[in-house]
C-alpha cells in the first residue's frame, strides 16, 4: 500500500515515474495474493475484479499523462 501511495504522490507532483511505479504496484499487488493464499482458495471473480479495477485506474492515469512534465 505504501508503494501505491508513493506512486500517487509522485504523480500528484507531476512526475511521470509515479505512473510507472503505479503500474508495477498494481501488478505486484495482484500477484501477492498468491503468496499468502493457495490459488485454489481464491475465487476468479476477485482476481478479475482487482484486475479490472487496476486497469481502469491505469487507463485514467494514462489519459492524463501529458500533464506530467517531470
């Protein structure tokens, strides 16, 4: 969560690197579920919902990437 917050903070201040950190954070958070829970115990709906929610925010941030100058 701290990495995601840091990435959002960097994007808020106009740094494009924050966008790339946010993408990495989304992928890591999606895969980290499998570290703690057996894949057979994770419903597909949860994984798909998290993937779509992350993709939505990545899409919205990418549409405003031109505002980030640093």
